């Protein structure tokens, strides 16, 4: 059994040294990325928009190459990047509806160009834009809610980070039955429990530090829901990688794989959070009340 298949992360052939080194690298770069994101988030809408645009470019590159089995970036990749950046711009200027329309049109165009070209199937070319694009729009839309937008994004990101961390450690320390063995052999029900508990605790702690935040109980309950959604997003990306026989979406981030590997939960959670806020007109979670 290898470290990759052992739920506790122990490699019988080499002990825990390799796993500990990998964890150290993961933590160092994880903290570094978190600090950079926090600093940029504090700089305002424009800086955050640039951060999202940079991330979107990397995700477009990773998705296109992943679904083309690493063959080439090609025209579909350029169309994907163009669609993402245009959608981000429309969302930034307050036209979220137009941004989503751009995603739809870009998906159709990408599918047309993918047919017989670039080594990527039309369905996969379109799916990347239709799934990742709305998440980018959601992040920009949420951040644009005056001063409370920063607080909402901060809580959302922290919830996803705590979800990932809780799942990671609970899954390896407790182990037990697998959550979805055919999709991601290392994920366990214990990991999901750790994610849910961690996100609930975060909600209570966050509410105690932010006087404008919703009630602690409401924030904890919302966090558990987003934790489950984030785990579904994680599993969705794992399914795509397994389908194409890839371990990681890329190797851009030491110890983490690619951008998609790190934001898979955030993508799903951002869509769910923004959709709930839009449908309920902000009454689901109200900041500044």
C-alpha cells in the first residue's frame, strides 16, 4: 500500500517522513497564499478583481490542458481565458447578468472550436466555462457589496480553508469508511465530519470578532452547509482528474498541485453562496444589520 492509498498518509516503505515533508511544504505555501490573498482582499475591489483574473487565467490553462490530456493549450484555451476575463470585467462594473451571458456565449464558441481541434471534447470545453465562469462572477459580485463584501469574501474563504483543513486532518487521524472510493479513495466520512465541525466552529469564532456579522448560530449553520458544498466541489474535480487519468490539475503550486486543486471547493461554495444571497435578496446572511 502506498502513501497515496493509505487514509492515514503513512507509507510503509518509508515511514511518515515523506508525508511529513509533503505536509510541511503544503503548509508553507498554503500560509503564503493565504497571506497574499488577505492582503489583496484588503486593497479594494480593483485589486481583488486582478487577483481573480490571474487565478482565472491559470484555471483556464489547467482545465484546457487537463481535458486535452496535456496535449496543447490551443484556441479553446484562448477562448476560455477571453470568456473568463470578459465575464470578470462585466461583473466588476456591476453587470452580473451580462457576465453570465458572456460565459454562456463563450462556452458555445469554445465547443464549436473544440470540435475536431485542440484534442479536447466540445462538452468538456463548454463545461469548464459554464462551471468555473459563474464562480468567478460570484466572487466579484459578492466582493462588490460595499464594505460588507470584503467581510463576506473573507468568511467564505476562511470557511473553505477550514473545511479543507478539517477534512484533511480528520480523514488522516481517524480514517474509517471512504466517502466516495470510486472518485477519491482518500476521502472519508470522518473527513467530512471534520470539515463540518470545523466550519461550524469557525462561524461562531468569526461572529465573535466581527460585530457586523450575522448571528453566530446562523453563521455556523451556513458554514456547515457550505462545507458540504465545498466537499462536493472537491469530489467533482477529483472525478474529472480521475476521468482523464491525472493526479493533479498542474504543478504550479509546490505541495498543492494546481490552482484548480486548491480552489475546487471555493468554486462550488462561491456559486452556492452567491446564488442563495441573490435568491433571498441578502436575507440568508445579512452583514451590517
